[in-house]
C-alpha cells in the first residue's frame, strides 16, 4: 500500500479507512440476524391453513391446521414470558394436545370469530397428529364450531398465532366451490357472506396474490433460499459472475417447480430439504476455497436449482393453487420468487458490493467471514433436517 493510501486509511470516519470496519460489521450483523431467525424455522409460509364451512346458514365449522410445536411455543411464551421455553422436540402428540387444551384461554385471545361485527364464543376441540416423516412437523388440528346468530349476514375472521401468510378457505355450503383469501397473521378477513359465496377473485387478482406469495416466500420467510442467493453473490460482486449463476439457478428451479406441480416428478421432503441445506453449505464453503468463478460452479448451481425448485413446489402445494387460474398462479408465483431473489442480490450489492466490491480487503474481511457464518448455519440445518432434532 502506498503512503498516500496509508494516509487515507487513517483519516478516521471521513476517509476510506471506515469501509473495512463498516463492511464487516454490516455483513456479520446481517447474516447473523438471518441465521438466528433461520434456526427457528427456515420458512414458515404454508404451515397454517384455515377452512370455514357454513352448514345451511345455521352453524359454522372452522378448522385450523398448523405446526403444533410452533403454536405451543408461542402460547407458552405469552402465558409466562419469564419462564424458559419448554423443549418441544420430544413431546408426543398426546402431550401437545394436552398443552393446547391447558392453554385454551390464551389461544382464544388472538382468534376472533365475528358475525356482523359481533364476536361469538365458539366451542374448540384440539387434536394432534404425528409427523409423517423426520422432516415434517407435528400437525395440530383445531376445530371451532357454533351456531350462526339469527339474521346474520356477514362473517369475519382474525387469526394472530402465525407470522406468515396463510390461506382462509371458505364455503357457504358443502357443495360450493371453495373461495380462498390470503391473509397475514393478525389481519382481519374481508366480510364473507353467510348465505352466498363471494365473487371470484379473477385472473388479475390471482396474479397479484401469487406474485406477492412468491416474493414473500423468499423475503422475508425463505431464509434458507436467501442465504443461498447471498452465497452466490459473495463469490464475486461482478455483474457477469452473478448473472451466470443466477441464470443457471433460475432455469433449473423453474423446470422442477413446473414438473413437480404437474405431478411429473415427486421427491419426498425428507430427501429434498436436507439436500437444500447441503447446497447452501457447499456454496458458502466453496466461496472460502476459491476466488474466481469456475466452470463446475455453474453446473453445481444448476443442480442445486433443481433441488430448490422442488422445495418451492412443496411450499406451493401446501399453499394451494386455484383450479380456475392454475397456470396464472403457477407462473406468477415463480415470477415472485425471482423478484425476491433479485431483491436479495440488490440489497447485498447496495450494502457491500457497491462501495467495497473492488477493494483489496473485500475477500478477507467480507466474503470469508460471511461465508463461514452461512456455512455453519447450513450445516446446522442439514443435521436438523436429517432427523436429529426434527424439522
């Protein structure tokens, strides 16, 4: 380093010497925040579904299907914030059901069933089913039922025990085609008529809905996919290097997303989810070992894209696709996923790539520490998803 550069490096906050310190702090804090959140759930979207059925306008039956462990942890935290969290990984379905029954009063605080703006007090039953495999959550099924008040015309719903988007599937009669409304946790549904189904959403509404769902599946709920994209970016901030990798990844996951949704290929989550974690670890570790884009990296990113596409398909199947606008929903969900990935890359570029990407210290002070953090998180996910702790 020249004397001039050395002098610049010691000018304090007004000089270039601030960038190595700021870049390392920004990257390490950002990746650590993602990693800490990731240790709870890689992505929560699709873990809660709610269906509402009206029986001849006289009674209602609401079914909530959700991750039992996640719900019990939230209920326990509200019931006694000072008490350490109880481990849920070893609880049996019967133990989960018992906790839910014991915490019924807490559960009701964040659920609202209302007709014409007036809340009702439903009867609630809890049941819990065992996980179907090592990577699947234990599912709780919660049924709320009661009589519809006389002369009631509209129904509204609020569920605040999830932090992600979820589907509210509504039928005003058992023979009706279902109507789906997407809600965020804590959001009040649109007033739904008791006597007749609401009008269909339409193609444009469906497109916007699934575009948003695809985006939020990456940002903020897809922490595993976000870390993979950041790993792609870190190898080199040069536009050409990033574009080659992102293009290979995009083409690959689009192929398997479409094939999986149409039922032409089917790989169980017990295989796909651990391999997705391995792909994140590999990309991060390779960032530490190599300095430039190698030909094999493109092929591997393409292969990993095939895995991630099957992961996207699993989430989309849980979310559900409308029969009348199946192709529209599939395509716009994929576009939303791409938009989410590009948003992650843009944020990474603005945070460190723009000011620091061409600096001599960029690799040692940004790429290597961030890649090590990503690799450690991905190795944890791999062990977790193989079945040592449950998913």
